[in-house]
């Protein structure tokens, strides 16, 4: 049964016979031309739906829509860099920051400013600083950074110098809190300090990470003289 069609422009009701005449082009001249064109287009679409392959055409259209459907929004950044930024506290390889500060006492405010302004530096796993110029008369809380564990090895009398040198290691608590100082050494030729860290996330093949900070004075000689 052909449906009745209402044209919103002329408010004309067409029955089955009149629709067939319009389709075949034998409509009377009293039918408005706009109604004829509109109804012919409508009947063409209805005739297409009556064809045997209309179901396959609908399936093809549905398949195209499924292929175009995406789980993530368009323009969303992906890749390794985006995953590392999303999980800053769980990097597969710890990120290190090394700097020769030449007196940490007057660089501490700048260091805190850099940690607050730079996301890469703030998410860094370990900060290694050389030539801190620290000594026993300087308390540890004065050089403590928020969210980080402090380990330092100051220059002693075995180096032959009373001032300068020194090593400092800051470990990010978001990366790991189970950290211990393994050893430290200070001499005229070299200064080094090793910290053992067990981070919150580590590949299964590894059980711990050893961070070693090394400083060689400019006047040091390889033969020890």
C-alpha cells in the first residue's frame, strides 16, 4: 500500500492513483510544478528501497560508519611522549638531571623555581648535583626539597682541600621512597657517591637501580701525582 503524502507548501493530499501519474509523468497541469518535482524525488527514493539490493547498500553504509568510529577523540595526542607525560611517576627508564651548581647555598632558590616552572624537571626521577660546597655546619633541613629525598657527601680533609667539592642526590618520592646510601668516597683524585633505589615501578628483569654521582676535580691527575 502506497502511503499518503502531505506537501507542506500546498497542503495537498495525494492518493495512490495521483502518485502513480506523477511518477509516470502523466500528471495534470493543475498539479503545481514544485509538488511534481518534490514528489518525483520522494518516489524515486521509495522505489530504491523496494529494490532487492537495498539491504546490502544499507550494510555498506553501516560498515563505513563503524570504520569511522573512533575510541579516542580526534586530535588527541598519542605516542610514547604522551604516555610518559601521563604516567610521570612510572617511567621505564629513570630520568636524570645533572648539574655543576658551584655552591648549592646560593642556587637553592633558583633550583626550586626551576622545579616549579619546568614540568620535565619536576617529573625527573633523580637530580645529581656536583660542587655543592656543603659541610657539617650546614643542617640538612635547610637544603631539603619538597617531595624529594636528600643524600649528600661533603668533601672531607682527605681531599687536601677544606672548601669546595661535594655531591648531592635528590630522589623523587613519586618515583621511589625505598632508597639507601650504599657508599661514598672522597680523595684528591675523585669524589663519588652511590645510592640504591627501589622505585615503585620497575621492569621485572631488574630489582633495584643504583645511582652513582661522580666528581673529578680539575687539578686531579690520572697517575695520582
